[in-house]
């Protein structure tokens, strides 16, 4: 309705995302996959839910004193994935992220389950072999196999660590896992149980200009602040703290990121989606 | 992400609406207004909710043995309305509908509250002074004033009747109102209390080729089938019956229509939005 | 705020109930008791919920073509009951209903669990020893004991039948119970399994001028129409049918009634409370 | 707590299922799989939900005038499936159902998504090559592939039809699908669109003593009666009608059955689970 | 039911409010207006919701070691407002508050949307031209216009600041707004972004005996503690902190106050209403 | 299905509880009683809800660096209680707990309302007359009578204190009650209003080897973290803090405990049940 575009809004994008892929610096990609979820499925509706509620947010951040209006990002919409087919879904994610990376842009995936981080990190690490992963989560996700499967949301950080010798993984806020996973977190990755802000402050200081990929599982936050997730784990940090964590990463060379495991059906109030949307806004403002 | 459009979906339209306004025959217009609602507000989220769940529907109708793929309609998105300003909101609706009518297309408004039918019918009646209104609703909506206001969801059908001497109003399924409204329904409009299918069958027979505007308030259906509405009224018809009603209008010269009062917040199951989406699909297939 | 009463509303009564007990013909009594409930408790919030949503209703009934404005009823509010003490609670109900009956008025109790009918019927039967009970319910409620208890929602109709030799009990719509209860329903009470309207039509014809007490358990209606109840039983009648049932009792000499088992917490849409409120309105108009 | 078993209840079985597999005639098997679901996942919680609410039901059926106490069935609990792995999950279902069939018992699977019917029917058809499938559903589920996949909830009835030349498929209540599916339903299976009871009555008459497998997708019922499902489709039959359908199959030689697509998260009132539980009870009483 | 008042409760007031307006010191006024809300409407049900849940509270405050029984307040009920008519609604609020102020009492409005503070403050400031506003909110609400409107929940604090030169506005906890609003908050009002308790402690010290009006938007609290609001903004303070804030105002000369934006429909658990009710109790105990 | 037990799970126990009562050290007992609840009933569904969601937890605790696999506990299931009969219900609880204590095991009751602690503590105190009660709660629960009743959830800690002269009661986090209760808490029990961790640290130090019974009312936690409870009281501690409290009791000689007042119906997200389940796990690991 070309002549009426001033009074009509076609809304399915995050806030006022740019309409031009070519000139955008960051690209939001919705990845509605939740086939390997072990407890409550539904994160396939996360990306669209986050977009929907973004309408309730301002573009300006009083924390960072910057506005999205000065930023440049494109919302690519949701991938069309074959339901229940894990291998093909991961390949499709790889294909899209690869293109974004090749085009010199920063991919920002909205999950979906945590397994989607594997192809995304894989493509980013292809360009940056010394990639540092900053992982915020309630769950360690470093099993070797889960119910016999190598590819699972419960094994994803281990698979990521195995991408290459240059890849380092820091894990924050972990408060659930098997004993073996916490051992792995002491010996292979660098895991900080339960705590987030203290350890993050130290880690940030020593990263210098290394390329960073940030992966936030919304369940790092306590279920009080984010009940809309598949495997809520009581005892997490506050919404205020995860916002602080994002602000502490201001200045890092972030070359990729994702936000996963938002499952709207379990939160009638939509607070989880709103928190996720606010985290997306702040991350967009922090990406250099 | 032009090169990736085959695997990425930008979804904020009703099912697979056409991408070209110019060639479309019907134009869907979201009208997120609910300022004069007297009981439970929230129908402003109706249009987007209907679009969201349309993903769960097929394009093919086994009732009509036709598919939307053969139809031609454009989803114009939602109007941007000034919250709480009734007069300006109605003017804005008029302006958009007028353009659609002038362009030779059929306007199909998704409410929002029932008052939005007034400017829409007004514009359609400007072109078709002998317009027949087929009104499906639990409430009579024919008061003269409501809490002192002339413009209200509770007065809208009376205002519509007053548009011009050529305008006829048929009311079906009415099961709530003041005594005066039922009197008005006997003398000025043609009101059929409680019943829908029987009376409709008779009315349809005598309409011939007169231009018809269909306005469906979702609460004509029983709250069991459509709990997500502002003023549910027990004792209504079934989802099956309202679908039948739509099919009975197949063959009429429908030149405008709307579907109003879907308020998603009161139906966690989303059944109301789904029923509305299915009604939109069937109406789109019935519009000649 | 005496001087401002025209613009301020103090609302905790059913619709526009009379403010004067002395002149009222019918007295609504809220009975928030649910201690003997076997499955899901919460009907203690039924009476207030019904009052709350009554705001969404008109006073005029297009079915009966009468308005509450012409009727005369008083809303006495909720009884203050000792939580968990069955015997004292029942005594308190008796005391209030007795007074209402002695004052020549018709008591109309809003439950609460079904056991509250026992003291209410007891007091009414004291005045009318040839009382006929018309009982609408999904459950037979005619066990002799339940988990060893004589006083239970599951035994209430049996206790009522035992009040005196003149008391007759007709049961409609029953679709759940033990085999023994259905036997009892063939030999002692007159039970019509599953069906409501057909049997009711016959029964009404032969009641003549006998005094009638009507007890409606909202779960006689299908859970689709009334999910907000403690023990929903699929396969019930529609909202439309229970309204019809009420209208069929127009003309009977109704001297007492109750509506029980509305448990708002299980129905986010509030449709159950609305249906109950509408039934209360229609019953008020039917009481002679 | 052996000495206290009289006062303690270990409840995770359907009503009062037998405790002995060896002597049971029917075996309930929970199949919590929902990986290929295309719209809303969550049916993995169906089987346990149905067991939970069965506590609210009686063992006696006033429809059939029989009690489960006279019946003999065992509740085997839920299968432990590898999340997201379709092929292995189906093999596991096959393995369990095969054992049940070999032991001369009737398997009764509780889904989970509809794809679980494929391995179940496969095993039953191995014993009864002339098996008749009675399929109740809103969706045709007879695509050849879905998003490129041969194994999907949307293709399951086609795969079932392909099991062998002796297998006949009757489909009732279908009201959603692609045009091709309705064609297939005219030429390959015997599909009755929208209607259930009329066609079923005719079909039952001609089945004689042929072995029958019944598969009920809960969404054959209207969302008003069963909102807790993944892909609700407005315009379905009532709870009363699906109960009638079960009763009409009384007398058939039922050798296997399933009830699928109950997704509790979308129905806060738990009415869907209750309807499913009641259908399970009635089916158990109808199985010869 | 005069003779039975000891056992019957007519409950539509906040806790055990006084029954006599004349002698009350504070007057609670329900203001069910939400017409200019920009995101999720529904705060019109806030006042009644707060009253409803107040039943779950004690009258005694262990924080302040005082009981409402020693306090004196009257609950005036809800204003009857013309739906959707902003100007008339504001005039009606003015009229009622003016009367309360003239009668020498402290008005305490329960919203409803934030715009209702404008007429309330206006009337109080007429008596106290040097009024200090203590404003607790997630949103700055100091735009000049919003979608072209001067009168909006998003402009209300600016309009309040403009009431007169003597009026001072302090804003606490603000974490959302446009850049211009935060500028305004530095230059015209005194805005403390994000923080509440620290700044409040300082401000309280310098207020001395100046008359104070307290306006609390429930969304100053994090959505975890108050999800039932129209525009939740993650990253807020805790319920414990807002209670502390109220206690820090003990000793101030509070001459008016309000609590706004409670929208019950978005919080199934009713925690938001309960927090609001507790804040009302504590405020009532703090008002001198 | 003996030969298939490796692939089928019969789940109605807490996590992987032992299957042998005889060798278990701790015995979980579900006590589904909520008859004396004064505000919102529903805690009868607490025990089963806690078991259900325990599936989403790991057996390993990263806080205590121990796993339930090394622990030994038996889940006895739910008691079968006579609905609404307080006296018999308490006797039944006594009978079961007595047996567990006599068998040298630690009873761990899952409520249900708080009154269930009375018989449980009674039996434990029979063996340990110098028992110390550590009570975590929002409410004092030390009235002498409540609505005339001696036995009530609101009087339970007073009744417990009266069990014998050797019994000491420490109360933490209390933030609601009558003035008299706070007096009682200063003179008879040792009550710490509002605070938990500070006072607990001190108390733990002086308990030495005295036998300890821990009773946790989930509402000691703020409604943000545990909305699913009967009488939520805003201003409580976090989930993180109650976990800390449990860990601080590590090393005490715990001889009995309970966790009460989880009412699942008020928390759609199931976060409350999950927090409760996690507390049960941590308590099981802390019991010596």
C-alpha cells in the first residue's frame, strides 16, 4: 500500500531494524529449532516472541547512553527449518551464518534451543580461529553424549570447544550439570559455577582485542525473571545482573553472538520475552 | 538478505498474502483500536494475533474446495493510531479505507473494537448507497448514546444505520442488550435474536445482487469457542455454525467486511485467534 | 463520600441488587466453602467471582423479555465461615437460610461446594415438607459415605433425599458415579443419565404447584463451557442448553435455589463465572 | 513402605490399572515423542497428564454400564526416547509394541505426536495383515513428504496405508489438508470430511469381524473441548460426539489403538487431558 | 440483612476500611481509566484487584510496628468514568479529588493508568503550591507530546511539572525513555536513573516539612515482582526495595498519593496485586 | 512389563528415589492436605507437582559437590486422606511418621498446608524431646486460635512449641502476622522478622549436636520466585538465599523435615515446583 506507508506499519522485525541488508553491520537471524530439547519444548516461538514485544521498548538505552537509531542492524526473519531433522537444520544454519560472516557482518542468532550455537560458532570460528566464547547459562552443556546423541543441547559447548585448538570457552553462572561436567569445566573449559559478574570482570580484562562470541542462554537468569524457558533452574542471577554483564562486555571485539532458549508458552506475562528483547537491544549497542 | 530469501521467512502477514498491493483484489487492514471498550480491553492485539496463528492453517478450504493460492489479497499491516483519541483514530481509518475503495478493492478490516466498523462502512457506503449490512454479534450495539457518548462500540450499528436511507442492517445472533435495543431491532434494523443460521438462510435469498458488507463480532460465537474477547456472552453459536454462516454467504456481492473484538490475552490456548484466522480465510474465499 | 455517590461506585454486589433487605423478594447468599472437595478446591472464590463479572452483563433478558430492574433481590454478601470446620460451617449456613425463609423470602445460595445445598434445602424443607428438588449435575452425589464421611459433596443428594418422606429428588444430566449410585437413582431418586432437556420437559409438566428447590452444579455443563470447576466431566450439555433448562422452569413455584462449584482459578477467560452470572440473572427472573 | 501400603498411594498409573503385566489384556504405553511437530510442540507431556487427571474420574461408565474393575489392563509407563532422534524413537516403539502383540495383548499407545502410530500399526499389522484403521482427526495427514521428510506427523496415515495391501484406512472428521490430500482421501483411503458419526455408523456395519486399529487424534474434537493440542483446528465435533463415536465401536474386534496429540501446556483448565482420560476409559471398556 | 451482619461480609473495600467518610483521614479512590495506554491495556481492573487480594493481608505491619486498626481511612469505591473520553474522565477525577482535599483529607488514588495523577496532583497543588512530587517509575513519562497528544500517560510528569513554578518533581528508578527525556530529567525535573534507595535517602533529608505527593508506578519494580502491568521493563528494583522506599518516607508530610498501572490480567498468580495491596497498607501507615 | 523395564519408565517418584524402603535413610511422604487453608487452597497438589518437575533436575549438586546417587532415600507416595476431616487426617499423618521414626529413618513430609507439620513434629519429638525447630516462613503462624479453631495452619507453630518443654522454635524471615504474634515471637519462640541468612548463621553455631527438625514454608521466598502458594507475601528472600540457608544447615543433626504450601495452580511456569524440588534435593543431601 505504497501511498499509505506513512500510516500503516508492517511489523515483524525487531524494533526499527534497517530495511537494507547491504549496509547493515549486524544481522539478526531467527532460528526456530527445538527438536533436541529434553524437558519442555517451545523455544521455536522465541524469535518471533522477542520481535513482538520489542514494540514495548524504547530505542534509547539510558545505561549506555546510545540509541539503536545510531546503530545499523538488519532483521533477516526466521529460518525455514525441517521439523525434527537435526542434521539438515544445522546445515541450514551454517549456510546462512557463513554468508553473513563472508559479507563482513556480525551474525546475531535468536534461538531456539542451544544446539543452534554450534553451527553459528563454527562459521564464525572459521574466520577467527582464536575465537573466545563467553557462555552464560544455568547448565554446563558439556556432556560428551546425551541419550547416546553427540548433537544435543546438552553437549553443545563441548562440541564448540572441540571446533579447534584456538577456541577458548569461558562459562559463567553454571549451576546445574553432572559431576563430570564440572570437572570438564575445571580442566578443559574455564567454568565459573553460580557466579557471573565477579568472574566476568576478570575475564574481560584479559581478553584484549581477541575476537569474542557471546552466547546467552536465558536460563542463566533466575526463573523469577525468566520463567519462559525450557529447563528453568532456580537460584540464578537477576535481570539487572545480566544487563550489567552485557554492559561489562562493552569495548570487547564481539564478532558474533546469540540468545537462546526463550520459550514464550511458559510465561503468560511475557516478561521473559521482554527481558530477551532488552538484552538484544543492549547487545546491539555493545557490538562495535 | 536478498540471496537467502529462499530459506528465510519474514512473517508478519496473514498466511501467504500477496506482496503486491496493486494487483490484489482484497486488502486486509489491521485496526488495533480499543479505547471505547467498556469491559475488558485488549482487542488492539487482535490483528497481529490472527496473523501469527494463521501459520497453523492450510491455504486450502475443504469446505469451499478452493485455495487462497487462487485468491488475491494483500495484507497492509496495522494502522498506527493515536492511543485514546477516538475522533482522530476514526478519521485515519476512513482515510485508509477510502483509498482502498477508490482503488477498486474490497477492504477487510481486522479489529480492534466494533466502533471501527463505522468509518469502514461509511467509506464503502459512499460508493454503494444501497449497502446491506450483515451483522453477526452477541450484542445489539444499537444504543443512541453510551455513558453520554455518541461514538462507542455500543452504539456503532445505530450510527451505521444512520449513514443513509439506503443502508439496511440485518442483525443475527443478538442475545444481549437493553429492552430499547431489541425494540429498535424490530422497528429500524431487522434483528434476529439468538438465532443465526435459520434467519440468514432466508435473508441471503432475497439480497440478490445488492452490495453487502459483512461485520462479524467474534463474540457471536459462544465463549467456549471464543473466550478471547472483551465482553463474552454465554449461550452463543458454535465455531461450526459461524463457519456455516460464512459459507451461506458464498455467492453474495460482498464489497467490504470486518472481523472484530478478538482480544488474545483472555485465551491462553489461542483458539479464538485460530477461529478468527479460519474465518478470515473462508471470508477471503467467499468474497467474489 | 455521601455527596459524591453519583459518580462513585461501591461495587460488591450482583449487578444492581437492591440495597434494602426488608423489601427484597429473593436473597443472594455467598457461601465460600470448599473443605470437603475431593479433586480441585477453589470454589470458595466462586461467589465473589460471579459478582465481579456480573458487571459485563445487561439487566435485561432477551430470552424472558424481562429486566432485573422489575425484579427485587438483595445481595447479602459472603458468609464468614470457619475454614476446614464442616459441622460449624453447615450450622452457620442453616442459621442464615432459616432467617431468610422465616422472613418470607427465597434464599439463593452461591457456592462453594455442593455440600452447602444440604443445610439450605433442610431449612426450606422445614417450611415446605413436600419440596421437590430439581438437581442438575454431572455427578450423582448419592453415595452413602465418601472416604468414611457422611457429610460430603459426594453424598449430598442422598442426605437431601433423607430429609423427609415428602422430599422428592429429580436428577438431570448425570454422567458420572458408581454403579450403586445409578441404581439408587433408579430406585430412590429419579435420575436421568446424561440427558437434561427432554426429561426436564416431562417433569415440569407434572409438578403443578408443588414447591420447588433448584440446585445447579455448574459441571452439568460441558467443561468447554465451564472449565472453572473442581471436577470437570467431559460430555456435558452446552451453555445454551442450561439456559434453556432455566427457561423451562419458568412458571414453577420456586422457593429456593443454589448454583454451586464455580472455581474461578481454573478458567483464565472467566467464561465460567460469566455463564454462572447469566444463570443467576435468568433464575432471578424466573423465580415467581 | 510395605506395612503402610494401605494408607499410602503410589500414583503414576491410569486410574487403578492392574499391577500385573502377565495377566493384563490391554497394555497402556506412554510415548512422549513430539520431535516432528510442525506447529506447537508439547505432546510429550500428554501421557503423564492423562494419567494425572484420571484421578478425577470414576471407574464406572454410565454409558456402557460397565466398570474398569471388571476389565484387565496394565499401565507400562512411559518409553524412554532419545530426544530429537526420529528413527531410533520409532524403532523403540516398534520393539515395545511387538512384544505386547507377541504376548497376545492389545497395545494402547498414548501420544505424543501422531507419527507414533506408524510403528504401532506396523507391529499390529504384522499379526493382522487385513487390519482396518479407523482414523479420527482434524487433519488428513496423508502427504507424501513434509518439508522433504517421509517420516512426519503430516505423512503418517499415508505411510500406514502403504504398510501392506490388506490394510484399509477410514478417515473421519477431516477438516484440514491440502487439495491433494483430499483427493488421496477419495481414491486411496476412504475419507469423510468434517463428519464423524454418520459415516462411522455405516462403516461399522460392514466391518464384521475384521481386526480393527483405532487411532484418535484429539484435535478431531473442536478446540473448545480440547484446546490442549498442537495444531487446533476450529470447527470440530463435540466431546459428546467423540464419546458417542467410541461407543459406536463397541462390538468391533479392536486389536490395537492409540490416542495422540494431547499437549497439556495449552490448556490451563486441564479439560483436554480429562477428555482424553475419559476416552481412554471408554476405549478400555470397548476393547473386547 | 441487618440482623445477620455479624456472620455475613459485604466485601468490596480495602481490608477493613472505615465505614464513615466524615471521620476518615485518608480516602482511597479507585480510578479505572486506561484509555491512553500505548502497549497493554487493562489497568482499569487494578483498583478492584487490589481490594480483592487485600483479604490475604494482615492489618499489622511488622516493618512499621503499627496496625491499620489505629489508622483511619475510607474506601470510596471506583469512579464511574466515560470509556474512551479522556477530557471528561480527567475532569471527573479532579472533581472528586478536589472535594476530598477541601474536606481536609488526603486523597489516595488507585489507578488505572499514570495519566490519572495529573488531575489528582493538580487539585492537591491548588492547596499546596510548593508541592514536592516523589515519582517512582521505570519510565520517564516527560515527553512533551506522544503521538501528537498532550495528555498521555507518557507525558504526565511533564504536565505535572508545568502545573506551577513551586512544584518540584523528583524521579526515581527511571530506566526507559528517549534521550530527550533523560535530558529533561537533568535540567527540569531531578531524575535519578535506575537507582532508587540511595537517591531517595538524600532527597528525603532535605524535604523538611514541605508537602509531598507520592506517585508510584508499579513498574518501577522489576517484572519478576510485578508482571501484571502494561509496559513491564526488565531490570527494576525488588519488592523488598520498594517497601524500603515507602518506609524511608515515614516522617514526611505526605498530603496526597497514588499507585498506578496495576493490570491484573497479565499476572495469573496475583502477586502484582498483592504487592500493590501491601504498598497501599504501608503507605496508609506512613501518611501522617 | 518385566522384560522391558530397561526402556520403560514408571515415574511417580522424586528423581531416582530408591526402590527399597528397608534400606533407605530418608523417607519422602506426600501429604496432600489443604482443608484449613484460609486464602487460596490447592497445596494438596504440591507433592505430586514436585515429583513431576524433579525430572528437569540433575542428581548432582554443584553447591554441595555431592550427588543423590550417593544418598539413600525412599519416596513413599501420597497419603490417602479423608477430604475435609482435620482430626483424622492428622492422626493418619502421625501414624505414618511414627512408623518411619520407629524404623530409624528420617521423615521428610511434602505438603500440603502447614498444619501437617504438627503431627510430624509430634512424632519426631517423641523420640527427641530436646528437638529444635528451624522454621522458615513469611507468616508467624503462632496464633492461639484462628476463627475459633485450635488446629489451623495459622496456629501450627504455637501448637508445636507446646508439644513439650524441651522443644525450641526458631523462626526466620517472618514478615506477616498480628502484633500479638510478633510479641509471642520475642517471648516464647525466637523470631527473626524479615531476615533469614544473618540470624540463621548465628543460630546454627550454637545448636551443636542437638536434633533438628526443619520446616520450610515455600512462602518465605518472595512471590517472584514462588508465586505458586496459597498466601503469597511480597518482600521475601530470593531463591538463591533459601538455597544458601539450606547449605548453612549442612552439618546439623537433622532428624526430620518438611516443605509445605506449594500450590501449583497459581504458577503456570512451574517455577515454584522446580524451586521446591531443588530444595528437596539439597535437603536430602544435607541430611546426615
